[in-house]
C-alpha cells in the first residue's frame, strides 16, 4: 500500500536507485533537487532532506527564487517510488511554467495510478492550507500527466510557450 511520507534520510539507497532509473541528468519533477544539493553522500542526503522539510515552515525564509512548499515522498514498503510537492504560493516562474504542484514517479513504478493517488491526497492538503484553486502544468506530449491532472479535476486553461518551453496549464478548483 503506498503512502506519502516526509523526505527521510533512511531512504537514501532506494532514492539513489530511483535516480539511476531516471538517468543522471534527468529532472525529477516534485523532488525539490537543486543543482548544488549533495545527495550522493549520506551526510549530504540527510542535509538535503532536512532542507526539504524546512521549506514547509512559513516562519523560515527560503532562498531567492524559491517559495514555501511541502514535499512528500511516495513510498511503499520502504521503497522510494516518487515525489510530489505543494507550493504554498506562486512566484512569477511558477505562475508561468511550474504551478502549485509538481510530481514525478520513478520509471519502474509508473502506470500503477500512483500519481493520481498522490495528487488526490495533496489536493486535500491544499484545501487544509486554505487554497481555493491550484495550477498544474505539464509538457504537451506527456499523456500520463495530462490524464493524471484531468482525473484530479484539472480544467485546461491553455497551452502556451513558457520560460522552459511549451506547457499545458490546468486549474483545479478545490
């Protein structure tokens, strides 16, 4: 049975295995991984997971260009399957291209409904935070994400060119 958990250093090995499935230079949507984050050493990985958990604390300032966000890992039997994050508000980049929610499922765990399940759970968390609607985006050719977002109630606003290429933009009313 899958579950959402806070990022945890005890999953270092299984997280590394998931990253290897994606490939060394692939972007892992929803993971919150920055270019300067050390995730290869146990110490660096532990520091990174602490940083991810800290982003949810609205009393602690975040780095320039970041917003407060809550990160969850999608796990099953202590195996990392993916990640999903809820950005508490939007900056200019997120309004243009990134949205409130990002998620990614490791390749070997796809096509099991995990993204839809996680999105449903995080939409509840968005309501708890007092949000009345959320923006989700995806690449035009990403049919898996299109289906996930539409199953979650996403209504297509448009497809537009953004700072990072073309994106389908969906709003979900909570």
